[in-house]
C-alpha cells in the first residue's frame, strides 16, 4: 500500500512534468503485459500448448490499464 504522501507526490509529478503521464501509461501497460505473459507461460507449461505474444496481447483490455492507473494514483 502506498502512503498518502507518496500518492500526492506521484500525482504532482504526473500533473506537472511534461510527458510524465505518457511515461506512467507506458509503465502500467508494460507491467500489465508482463503479468499476462507470466500467466500465459504458466498455463502453457501446464497444458503443453505454446503461447505467442499476440495471444497475450489479445487478453489485455483497456479497462485493466485504467484500473491499475487508478490504483496507482
């Protein structure tokens, strides 16, 4: 859990620094993709069916990115 001070600092940086919002969105997208990739690899090992990046990308939804952004801020 983030403390309220850390959250306020993050909100200030994202608001004031040019390009910080895009950096935050990129970070969240990368983190979400990495999480989905790890899940897909585990399922692939269990089932024996190979998984591709395209398969993983198809499972990521904008709603998840928005939820993670709201949780971060």
